[in-house]
C-alpha cells in the first residue's frame, strides 16, 4: 500500500507503512528494564561477533531478513554483506553509548562509537558513530532493522564506554489496538511531511529546533554527534536544507516504523531539495521520534548523510 501526503507544496511518499506489531508475538506490557538490558546485550554481542568472526559473518548473523542499510541510499541490507569478500581482513568493532526502547519492548535503537582497522591488531584508521534500529523477531530475538552511521575524526579518547545512557518515554503504556496503531502511523507520517515542508521554507536548523526533544542527538558526517536542542546550531547551518527560490520544490520519500505502544517511531528515506536555481541535493536520513507527555511526536535522534549525484543515478 502507498499513502501520500501533500503538505505546503511538498510531496512526501510513505510507502508501505510498517506495523511493528506484526514482527513478533502478541502485544502487551513488558518488563521494560529487562527488555532494554537485552537490547544492549544484543548490540554488544553483535560487535563481539564482528571482532571474533569478521564483519561479513557478523552482519549476516544479526541483520533482520528485511533489514535496510544506507550505502548511502537505503538498500536491502543482507545482499550487501552476502557480496562482501569472506576473506576481508578488515576489523570493525563498536559499542553502545545510548539505548532506548519502546514501552511495548519490541522496538528500540542503539548508538555509539565504532572503530575500523585494516586488520585485527592494527591501529584503527576510521572512526565514527553508528545508529541501529532493532526489532524483535518471531522467535523473540533482537535483529537489526536499520543501520546507518557517520564518519568523523579520531576522538580524544578511545576508552571503553562505561555507562550506557538510557532515555525513555515519559510513562509505560499498553500496546495499542490495530486501529489506534494505524492512527499513530498516520500521525508520524504527517509529522514527517510537515517537517519536510518547514525545512524547505525555513531551513533545517529552525525546523529541527521546533520539532526536537530537549535531549535530541544530531549526527552529521565529519562531526562528532551533538546532544541537546541548544547544540543543534553547532552542526547545522541556518540555511541548510532551504529550497532555493525558483528551484525545484523540496521532496521527501520515506517510510515509517511505529512501536506497538505508539511511543517510539522512526522515519527513514531520502530527501531532495533545490540547492541552487539549477542544481538539487539529495540526502539519506533516519529520524527517531518519541512521543512526549503532551502526546506530541518529537525527534530524539536525527542523522543525515549526503548522496553523491553519481550514486543517485546508479541507485
């Protein structure tokens, strides 16, 4: 099914809205702390698999059957790693520094620093931060549904993360009925479309400041992530994302995933906007949304990576 929103001249296509509740079992209240701990441990086990068995085997073991990875466009994840050379000596490890889970316990995300070395035991040559959205599978195990990241300079310290930040929704809530969940899917899709419209008219910085949670995390290539609404300006210039007068309208194509409990969601896809009168720019993005105490969906994590023109043409 395709559903489209036309908002303030911006066309936002939401293709095949995904009901998270179809992924596993019967919705209901969960032991949230236990579920969150299991999510963090799954992320750590994922990294251990990469450390011990290699990148290809780790991702094939931990990616969900329907996983999406960003290269830099969102593409099916498993084929990317199935084509990877099994003999590659590249060594990749990472660890979570933040993790959040829906009240219903079947959807969450993790994020933290990663390090890539040409081979095991060698000094890392690439550093960055990843973001992974996880879904529980029918057998109750966690698998990665979305995987994206940014590269940045070597951090001042590469010591292990000792404490994982665990922001959480305002209150534990019960799983929604199918009808209520569809309403939340529509609400998230509308919020995503409205956001695109605001960016085109007023710039990304202002639009994000209006829609962000107080503890929003922002990721951009070449920069260390920022945390908090007051830090948005550190990573995003005032005019970023604005549509050039007389150029093509801003267009976004995205999909949405909403937790059973309707308190955590994500939108992901691509966005194109007129950068100059004759040229357009395309970016891939993932936004994680959290419902606040007033019932308003707010962005708690925003990551965006550029799509080179040649990549967009070749798919």
